[in-house]
C-alpha cells in the first residue's frame, strides 16, 4: 500500500506541472510497481542473456505488459551492449529497470537511472527512495542514480554513456517546455557512436502537432526533428510497438487507453454514459520506436585535425 500511495501522490503532483495535461512521469497505482526480486533463471534461458532477463520470474505480473511493450524485440532493435554504460531516463517505478538492471549487471555493465528531480518535495523523495530500495537486491547489481529535468545539469560526465533509453516520455518534456534541452543533454552524455533509443506515443502525421502534446501523442517526424536538431542521426525506425487499432483521438488523450484507462478528465466525475470497453479493446497506444546515433565522425574529425597539426 505504501508504494500505491506514493504513486497516486506523484501522479497528481506531476499532472499539475507544465502548461498542459501530461502523463505522470510515474505510472498510476498498480501498473508499474515491481515485485520483490527473485533471482530465478527463466526456464530454458541462459543466465545473463536478454531472454533470461525478460523471462525472469522476478518480473511477476509485470510481464503481462510485454504483449504491448515488446521489451526483448525493442532492446534488440536498439542494439544495446549490456557490458557498457546504459542510462534510462525517468524509469518511474521501474518496469524496464526489472529487465535492464539484471541483464546489465550480469554482463559487467553499468545501469544508470536518470530520475526526475525531487526539489525537496517529500512525496517525490519518498517515491525515489522506494525505487532505490526496490532495486537494492543483488540481482540488479548497483543501480546508479542521477537526475534529469528542466533545470538539471549534465546527466553524466560528457561522452561517458554508451546508450540512453527513454520510454513514453517525450510528451512530458514538451508539456513542460524542455524537450530541446532533453535531447541536447542526451547528446552531451553519449559517447560518439552512442545510441539513443526512443519509444513514444505516436500522433498521425495528418493531425496537427500541439507543441505542448496535451493528448500525450507526438508526431514521429517531430521527435526525429528534435533529435536531429540536437545533432543525432536517425539510424532506424521500427514498427515493433505499433498498434494500428489506436486512432489517437480519445476523449482523455492517450490516458483513455490501458494501462491508465481514464474514465474522466482529472478532477471530474465520469459521465454516466461513458463506456470504457471500446478503449480497453484497443489495448495500449500506437508507438514509434526510433534508434538514433551520435555521429562518430565528430571524434574522427578531431583526431584528424590533431594529426594534421603535427605535420
């Protein structure tokens, strides 16, 4: 119950931030909370493999979301090296931490959780502390913590991360007016050749983009433009997390769909005639899955200039 209370408080607090309605950086109660770690290998999976991490018994009921989130296929598409330094931006209660941290720890890498700043807010500090406690089991190795937000400094020392991953967060940064800073921070933290993996709710290209992303949906081209403006190159796009049944025009934005499944706008009572069944049938949102890279040519160019200077 403590975890559920913290999740509800954080959801209400973050929904009030920014200029428009935004998805909480933390999930609603009951959706993402991680069970106690149980270091049991998956049947038939070799310990330390991605399959082992995805099928691990410690994930419990959270594995039910795999139907929509496709973690194994998504991480394979991102070409993640588990022996490197991998940063997850705003992991919330840790749905992906359950997979990434054991996999990375088993391969000698470093998992970094870039958490939202608490700003001295007791509720946020409690939520962060519960996250740290939840992933203190040896199964997860040493989860390193850093902060990322509209006024934070570098996520990590420059060019020290091999990969940065973020799942369904771009609309939050747009709502709070720091999407450009976000991608610039990622670019600075990644090594040349490093990977930025992005999964985000997708708005059809035919629908006008709200700069504040109040519906929770973002055009794929808009996300690509944000990344390219920061210096990234688009390496590949995938339909791994696509859902053709999602029309992206729901009465309460993307949060009308599971797992949030809103039946009214925040602070309002549900309408007597509102039927959530059609939205439940759609499932989770249609999502873009994009892999960007920080150009390696930057480092090569610098080296070439140094060599030329010695001539």
